[in-house]
């Protein structure tokens, strides 16, 4: 129908993948294919022990979660820019050191509660949220995902970190401990697939085209606006609006988005009734990196006729 003529990929949201002159040898110091480091990685995991560094009875353990995530995001950005990747953070307690910390080390200082967040009396909350927003923006630009596994009886700061997880399309798993079945089963489920792969896709762009009679109010789901505002954008915003394109750092067959549309305003009150025999269309373009590394474009186009009057609601439901 000519919708994709001269448009093989989006003009925004996808970076080229240049490594800024970093050699393969330098990258190999930090990142290797699983086939080359599987034995060593398994050995390290099996030999993991509790941190022997003593913690005073009146102090919390030192954790620099924010700094660790910042380093991980920068490593992926330098080594594999423009290519799919996930950061899987395993958190066993609140961050107490460095950027993104949510509480001080003395146990005499109580950790913020939901009432503190509602009243705005959590002194470190806004600063931590701003830091993780920056991490989320960096990961979105790079096309990488942040997953969070929080396993502790105490709060670990999910409220502050969730913005980075939501923007990148990551997952959050909460459990009492790393020995709990919820954590084990959830982690195992991520690595299970019947097609000898994880079934995950990365670094995607989701774009909508539609008839001039329809406006896009916004999207609710695991994506981030690319701020591509145009004539398709509605003045009323729901979720992430004022755009017709969104970045999806991680997606799979179960990824779900709620898209809210609006009818363009007409001068005549019966304009919709007069155009009930006219067709209108939606086109959904998904440009993403397949799990085999290939960039793909999937296009879905739907055409329907206008219906008029409240009695036609049943007819609308038949094709929604």
C-alpha cells in the first residue's frame, strides 16, 4: 500500500553501534562470549561466599548499588552500543553508599516508609530517583535493559529504581531471600526456551501511523517516548503521549502495550455520521534486533469502517 516506501528503518532512536575507537582486545578484558567464559563464570558463582568484611552491630552493610549499575551501563555502552544487552541486578539490601543511596549506614536512622514518601519527608528519595532516571535515559539511548531481583526482608529501594526498569522494559522480582522458590523459579524461567534461544528481542522502535481522523493520546507499557510529535499526536495525553514513536529496549512475544486513541475534532457535529462509510486505518511498525543479531522490521496494518451511534458499541467490540 506504499506505507513503507523509502522507509527501511526509523530515523530516531537507533544508534549506529560505533565503539568510539575501542579495540576488541580492550573489550575482551570485560566482556566475552558465554562460550569462552562459561567454565570460569560457573566456578565463580559456585565459590561465592558471604562478604567477610565485618559490619558493626549498629550499622548497615555498605552497598553501592547505584555506582555498580552506573559502571555496568557504561561498560555496555562502550563495548556493545546499538546491540542488545541486559543488566541483571541482584539486590540483597538497601544502597547505603554513593549515588542512588536511599538510607545512611547507622541503624538508628529508620528507612523511609510509604507515609514518608507520600508526605515528601524522605530526604534521599528525590535525589536517588533523579540519579536512576539518568541511568534509565542512558540505557534507553544505548538500547539496553535493566532487570531487578530484590531478595531481602528489608526494603531495598525498588521505589527509587523502578523508573529505570520501566523505561527499559525490564522485569522486577521480589522475594524474601535468594534461596526462596520465587526467585529461583523466576530466574530459571528467563533462561528457558524451546527454540534453543531466550526468545528475547532488543533495541526496538515502536511507531504508529494512522488516518487523519484518528489521534494518538499515548501508550501505557514498557517503553519510552522518542518525542516525535506531529499531526498524529492528540492534545490530550494519556501515559506517554505527544509522540508517535517509542523506544522499546526489551521485548518478546508476551510484551503488551495499551494504546489510547482519540477521534480528531470535527467542525460539524454530525461529521462522524457522514463519514461512516469511509475507511480508516492503523499501522504499527516494530523495528527491533532479533535474538540472532539481525535487525528486523515488522509491519501490521488494520483497516476498518467508521460506525456511528452508541448502539454500534457491540460492532466495535467485534474487531477490537
